[in-house]
C-alpha cells in the first residue's frame, strides 16, 4: 500500500518533520511518500495562505494521479484545505489530518481540546470542528500567540507554551484528550505526550492511519453525486493537466 | 460610491448578465463595475471549479486594490467562493451574493427555498446555508438536473423547470420566498418573479445592495483577528502582487 | 422613498435621538419619518414593557397604512417587538433594528458582541440571536447594570461603561464587531466608534438601510402563508381600525 | 388550591369547552376557575390576533392578582401567548398549555406530532417547539386547512380530519403520541383518543396538571433576573392597574 | 393511586431519604412505595455503576408488574438509568427524576443550574440535558468533588459546598433556578432552599409529581413502536421472569 | 496485536459471521478473537435486550482483562451498547462498530444512509447518530420490517429488501454511502456491495480497523475524568470479578 502525504506549504523542512510523523503512524509494509508543492506560501496561517495553497495542492494530486498514483492521499495541514475538490479528482480516499484526529478522539475520550497557533485561525478551526460534528465534544480551542515559524526559531519556548496550554485545557476546560492542531507541530508530539496525563493525537499520524484503514477496508471515494469528477468544460489559461 | 462585482468564472456573456442584475440592484449614483478573470473555469459547478477560480478571484481583488480600488466588492457566484481570504486582503466590505440573498429573506418571509442547478452542489449549498445560520429557515434546496450551460443553450426549458420547481417548493415545502441560486440565473429573474406569488430574490442584486448598505453605514471589514492582513511570509513562485 | 421609523416607547426625546441615527443611515433622497405612540411604557426593559408596547405599535402601523403609508417600516427597539404581527398588516417590508444589525455583522466580522442594558433582558436577546441564526457568531451579550433612563441621566458614566464592556468583549470573548443593543444608545455610537478598533453597528441606522435595500430591490412582505392578512373575525371592544 | 385558566380569546363558548378540559385535568380538591377577557379577538389564528390578545390577557392577570389571586395561572391558547410578561407580574407559576403538553409527551413516547389548524401558524408552532427544546422529538406539525370557527360549525368533518391527520402522522412520520394543538379542540379529545392507538394529550388538561404540580411542590416563579417585577416607570395613557 | 419509586442503588438509608422526598412531592391520597434492589452498587457514580444497576432495576420492575403493579414508576437516580428499557416492559408511565426536574424548571425560570457530585459524571449529565432538549436552558452543571458517601459522612461540609456552588451559579452563570442533581441529596433540599433566592427542585419529588400527573391525565406509555414489548426470543441463562 | 471482538448476543452462529467480517477488516498480523457471552438475549432488537446484554458484556470484558487481555476491544452490535462503562474498566481502546462506521463515512462521502432492522430501533439509532455528531450527514435511517432472525431464516428475501432500501436511499434521500446497521448483516455485505454504486461499510470490519488504528498510534482510553476506573464501593450480591 502506498500513501502520499501532501504538505500544502512550500517549506521542505516542515515536510521532513511531517514525514517522520506520517511514518510513525503507518503500519509495517505501508509505503509513505511525503511531498510539497514548489509554489505557494511558506506556511499556512490564514485563509489567504490556505486558498492560494489549494491550487498547488490540486496540481500535486493531479500529477500524482497521472504519473504515479497512490492508494490514498493525506493532506497534511490542520485546516484540511481543499479536500472537497481533491475528492472530485480521484476515486482513492483523500483524508485530512484534522478531521482524522478529531474523529479518533471520540473512541477514547469524552472531550478533546485543540492546541494550535495564533488566534486569527480560531474561526477556521471552529467551522472545521462544526463540520466534523464535534462542537459539543470540543472542550476548547487554545490559540496561543505563536506562528509556525516560531516552532523552528524557538523550539523550547514553544514546547513550554504548548504544554502549559494543554494543562490548562485539562484543568479548566475539562479536556480529556489533546490534539496538536498544526501539521508543523509534529516535532513536539513526543515531549508533549510525556508531559501530559491524557492521550495526545499527532494529526499527521492519525491521517495516515485513517487513510490506511479505508484502503484496507476496500473503501474509496463515493462518486455518485458530490464527489463526481468535475463537469467537462474549458479551464481557460490553464494547462492540459487541469482540464476536466 | 463604486462597487466592483467579480464574476469568478471566465464567461464574459455571464458577466454581462450579472452586470444587468447588479445595476438593477444599485441605487442611483452608485457606479457598478463588473469583471471576470481571464483564467479559470468557464462555469462553477463543483468544488474543483470553485477552488481553482478562487486564486484568480484573489488576483482580481489584489489588482483592483492596487490599481483602482472600489468602495466594496461583490463576489457573484452562488457558492460565495473565497470570501474569507478576500476579506484578509482589504478593509473594504467584501460581500457574497448567496449570503446576501439569504440574509435578506428573513425580513419578509418565514422561510425560503433555493432553486439552483445540478444535485452535486447540494452539500455545498447546505453548508453555506448552515454557515449563514439559516438551516431552519431554509424550506428546501431544489436541485434540478441543469448545468449553467443549459441556461444559454435552452432558455425556455430552463425557465419552465425553474418555475415548476419554485411552485413545488411553495406548495410542498412551505417556502414563502424564493432565491435563484446561481449567479448565471440573472436572466430568469424577471419572468420567474412574474410567475410566482412570493418574493423572488436576485442574488446578485441583493449582494450589491448589501455592499452599498455597508459603505453607506461607514462599515468596513474588521481587521482585529480573523480578517487581519495575511502574515508576512514568502509565497514561492508567485509574483510581487501575491506577496503579503 | 419614504421610511417610517416607529419607536415603540413613549419618550419623545428618545425618538429624536433615534431619528438622528435613522437619518444617518439613510441614502440621500430617502425621506425618514420618526414617530412614537402616545400610549405605553416610557422605555422597554423587559417583556411586560414590550408586550404592552406592541398593541400601540400595531395601532401606529395601522394608522400609517390607512392615512399615510410609507414604503417600509422600521421598528426601533432592540427587542424587535411585534414584527410578526406587523408583517401580517402590510405588504411593505417591516424591519427590526436588532435583526438588521445582526444580519449585517456577518459580512465584515467573524463574530460580534452585543453591549446592552440590564441583565434581565439576557434571555430576550439570546432568543433573538437564536431566531436570527447567529448563536455561533455571537461572541457574547454584555449586560452591564444600566437602565435606559441612565443614558440620559448620566451620559458620561454610561459611555465609559459601554466602551469598557466592548473592549472586554474584544479582548476576552474574541468579538470582532460590536452592536449597541438598545435603540436608546443612538447618542453613544459616534464616541464608541472612535474608541474601538472594530466596526460598531448602530442598530437603528442598520434597520433603515435594510428597509431601503428591500424597497430598492422591489421586495415586499410575502403574503402566502405566515404573513397573510389576519383572518376575518370580530375583535370585541376595539375600534374599526383594528378589525381585520 | 385554586387555579385560574385564562382563555385569551373572547368567545365564551370556547371558554366553556376549555373549562371542561381543565377540570378533567385537575385533581380532586383543586378549584378551577376559567375566564376570558371581554375585549380582543374572537379566536387566535395568527400573530396579530395573538399580540392584540396579550394586552387583555395581561389585564386579566393583573386584576386577578389584585382582586382574587389564584395559586397558579394557566394560559389556554396553544401559541402560549404572553407567558414571559405574565411571569414578571406574579410570583405564582404561570403555565402555557402548549409547553405543558410538549413537556409531558417525553415521559411516554419517543416522538409526538401536533395536529393543529391552518398552515399559517406553522412558523409560530415551530418556534414554540424549538423554544421547548423538542425539535428532534417532534415528528411533525400537521396543519389541515381548518379555522377555529370550523370546530363549532362543522364538528363531524373536523373530527374526521383530525383523526385522519393523526393516523397519517403515526403511519408516515413515526409519531408515537399526539397533541391536539389548539385549546379550541377540547371537545374532540375524547373521540380522537378512542380512535387512535397512541396517547393523546389534551393541552388544557396538561397545563392544569403542570400548574398543580408546581404549586404542590412549593415552586413559584423565579424572581432573580428574567422574571423580576417590571422596572418602575410611567406607562402613559394607561390606568393605575398597569403601572409597575 | 399507587406510585413505586425505585432507588437503583443498594443502600437502604438512601432509599429512606428518597422516600421522604417522594412523599413530600405526592398529593394527598397517593400511596408512595419506595424500594431498592438487593443486588448491585451501593451508589451510582459513573457508567459502570449505572449499567450494572440497570439489570437489577429491570428485575424490580418485572417483579412489581407481576406481583403488585403500581399505577406509575419513578426511577430515583439522577442519571435516569434504564428508562427506555423499563418503558418496553409496562404500559404504565415510567418517569426519571432528572428529566422531571429539568422539564419543570422551564415553567418558572429562564435557565437552571444543576449542582451534583464529582466531575466524572459531567458527560453523563450533559448528554442527559441534551436528550431533554435543555442545553440552552442549562446555565451550568456544577460538579464539586463530592461522592455520594460524603453526604452521609460529612453532612455539614457538603451542605456548605452545595450552597456555595449554587450561589456561584446564580451570580456567575445566570442561573435562575437550581436542581440538586443526585437522588442522594434529598436530605439537603430544605436547607438549600432556605439559603437561596431561587426555586430549588427536589428531583425525586418532581418525578413523583410528574408520574402522578400522567396517571391523573389517563396517559400511559405509548406502545406503537419504540416502547413496544420486547420481541419474543430466548434470554439464555436467565429465569422465567426475564423471558419476553 | 490482539483484538477481541465481543458479540453481546448469545447466538454463536452470529458470532461466526461477525468473525468473518472482523477478520476481513484486520491487517495481516493482527490476531482477531471473537466471542459472545453465554447468558443474555439471542439477539438485540430493542432497549430491554440491550441493557440486559450489557451486564454480560461487562463480565466478558472483566474476564478478558483478568485472564487474557487484548490490545483493544470491539463491541459488535450496532447499538454500541455499554461502551461508556467498558471504557471505565480498561485503559485499552474500546470501540463500537456503529460509531466506527459512521466516523469513517465522512472521509469518502457527503452523506450516508443506514439500512437496519425493524422501526422500533429508530430512536436508538437517531440518538446514536446524534451522539456521533453526524445528524446532518445522515441522509436517512431505513428501517424495513425485518428481525435479526429473518436474516438466517430467509436470506434471499432479506438481501433483496436491503438492496432495495439502499437504492431508494441513494435515489430519494441523496445518500452517497451506505452502512449496514446491524452486526448480524455481516453475511450480506459482499452482495450488497456488488449491487450498489456507492461505498458500503461493514460495521464490524470498520470497528476492527479503528481499534487497530488506535493501538497502532499508541493511543489508549483517557483515564483523567469520565473514563476513570469505577469508584471503590461494594457491589452487593456480585462476585469478586465485579467489585471495583
């Protein structure tokens, strides 16, 4: 089984971290390939970043399907960008890391908290949690004032903040499981897990497991209505690859 | 007051129809400018179409803000694509035509129905209605098997279907107002209105009025958190225009 | 275009303030007429006040329709009293100021807060927000212990409290826009707006704009079911005006 | 224990029917007094009717409290008009018949249906069901095209329609209990009950029982916030009775 | 009228306290019989306790129906254990004390709080409140770190904690009525009531009143679908009593 | 990795079918052990059946943990009985088959339908879907009048009914994926899958995959609040095994 994990941002160091997480989540015998587009934002920290990244994410999926298809695709950004469009383009499962982690929490915890980056993405995550049907299971979304860049520049301070926020979520918000809500937090999972008395979900690893599960169950994307292939039409000014 | 109406698809004939609607919705003295990107899908009938169109929509807004800013922007596609990102890019109001029409129905009707195109966009519109807080006000979303192209190719048949669907929504679903749920339906509004005993909302005209209202009230996009300007970072492979 | 703004309380000074707001929200060329009934409560600060005011509000509308009809009516009290009944009595739009302001926030802000008067009206406003489909967009309803009378008696203290509450809503509740939740707060809008970094909605001005928009779009109240004229029957002990 | 049941319409024949229901619901030893105002609509079949009736309903309660207080009050109209205001005016329980019947269904049935009068009151009842927290328990609201007057003019046809509608609700909507959703349907309860295999709730009798229960438990209306006595102020043009 | 109140735990002292509450809630002339199974947990403080208690609760009901049927049954544990199953086994009403108290609050208060025992049952009560359709009416669920055993061992400390928590719920959470959320709190009701300015609901007394009301109204459990008698089948290893 | 699948009914033939499904869902190298209690109902088709089965289900889990612990447990009954209690008794994951299938649908389909047995379990499944946060994703719950026994007695008729119901759900309810909503339907999965154009979820196989995923990710049951071990206390009349 081959799973392609696409990091929608253009920072190869982050793709490497994501790859470590992705492999930690995979079963023996699963081939995990991680990649990122060459174009687009260096990190995704808002809607402009996200929407711009989606067209390059789509391009990566179209190229993969044409040249070297995988058995399933995982989008490794906690906003779960572009999933609905990607599902129109393949009959393989396409899985988001946020929806995967959120879905798995319910099997082991009454409620979870998300610790993520800066407050400006709060609405994005609230709508994501709502779409996942998890509003009443979500104890809190904690948005310390951190950027993705901070993770690399100031690892120790970030780790402390993440752990402190998680502890507060347990003590004050009744959280019983924790999700690290940024694909770029892969490098923190191990230490956060050691510091906390609750299950800690690595979203990327969760996504890879869910993708594997669907492949293992013989389940692909439904093609009867919502995720049918795009309607035939001209896409002006775009290459052959993009024409439906 | 100048309002720019952006049709995110690349079909100039549709932009012309939209422009007629947009002007019908504007007050005397408001300048309405309609445009569409040169690149992207000819029509928007699913998520792939929508997400691809968003990057060109963003480009149009960035160019407008740089070269010839308007007092407000209206996105003229019933899926309300890309609004959250566009709002990060300007402090002028950015208004979707679907959310505008849905918001206005509540002042004159207990519940509304949407008559739109093919069933594959049902989830898209359901999530849109939910985001607008109108689930319990929405009597039904009627999705006859029509494409946007049909509107031009077979006007009479389409008109009949739209009117029949609307009548059924009134009789069976308790709809008391009607929204034509596709910017491409502008040319049908007048005849549908004549045929029905309930208020019929032209979404494009609604969007223009809402944009005008905000400008008139001196209200712009809130810049404190969610819609702050994008974080500074490199967007690889993209021109100057796109760099935050 | 002529718009009548009805203040349901019987305090002419407040009607004057409301009129300033109403005119600030109107387009050039729109005639705004403000009035209040001669009978009923001096202010509306609870349900008893509200329900008693509704019969006089209805009377004003009936007289207006009989003697000097407007193109639309605005009810200028933040509880949006009696709208459903008023809509049965005319085919012109009848607009509440609370529902107008709430509807407009979504175009420019991820979430809004309401700063209003005393805590006893909390349930009233919560149910209003829920009916508007805005529960998840409403960051908080702030109810400092102020009466409507305080606004006139102690302007400076009230202004400070309103601004402090709004600042707290931004800092603690993630509000990104503010609604002044009392028609009697018209006189504070300008100073509150200067003091805050977010859009501030004057509810009365918002209501006038929404009413104008509907008239401009040629949209009236739907008369097919919910808002049909009242059933024919005798209203005992009431004059000719009230008989359906 | 004395319970006053107030029919908000002005039709004494209906008050008599209501009184039969009310007494059928009372325990031995409970004194039930039924009354209606002298002024207002002959029946309540929409919001205009309802809001006009509320001021006279309030007047009846104020007189009762002043002259001959009861231990609890029941408002006998299925729209539950004016409850929130009435609760401000007394520390005795004030109970609506609709909310009572809806509350009691959950103890004996997975879901209930309401069979009521004409379709124009659908939104009124949907909002009432929602306020009662029973949306997901409500199998359907059936609105045959009947007026309250029809009940008296054409008893047999009405009975047949009510029974047919109830049977359809059981067969098609999965209803497992039935509420007759109009205080004027009191005269039908017995025959409907005989014809159906499910529990049938007489709303007036339910309201009386709930009122009794609260009195028996020593529970009165909470006076700390929402239902505090009205704020002191002048009610212009209204008699002494109405001044808070 | 005879009502059996079943305490699902095996602590007779608690059954005695419950019996005092139950009788305080009953009308004159109602016979109240209280009992508890001989087997099962001494107290119910989590799901394991609850599910184990349910089979013995079922056994008590089956024996009662066979040997000495009552007119209605009340389950006296605030988690409302096993109600759905018990309703399949009788056509008499089966009433939970939590759902009863929650249902009655809405007639006298805008919102209520529950003061209960240890935090581990928070999810249990949240789901219960949700099933009762009361999420938006529930100001808070307060879970001080108390066990049921503490009530007997350290009455004074517990009383103080309950009152303090209730006062905080009124002051901070806008609660306007209070429910003591544990059948074992019967002995505290009187003193808590004296200490608070809001209505205090004794859940056991509430349950008895609701049961009485249903019997008085001639309403039994609906037997058409959900609560039909169990399907005929073999229950291996269980005695005659348990065979459907 | 060893996974124990517990069928809560006492029909060994059904456990065998379940085992085939369970193994079809497992990865190579995962040991799957299937079992059922010796006591309890032959099938689970209502709440009485379910609650009685839970105590024996609990006993099986306690014995497994004491004598031969697995890495995870799967409860193979579509009502997901007793999960919350089982999670208090172990720090391994305990997974329900219904919640697993429901969780997985969202990755490949906009909405799903459940085809299950007789209508009496409709409320049970509606509440389950609601607890899973999937109400708006659930196109329909189809309840043909079939018992579990029918599956064995009349295989061909059942298969036809299941396929017909599923086709109707796709055509009329906009379902895009299908869940067979009864663990006893394992033997139908293959043929149903062949007959339908949408993904078909075998709930038991889904449960095994989810259990595997959690084990693979190193995630166990959270023990901080809701799922802590039961409080220490006496369980009267029950053996050593049951004492916490």
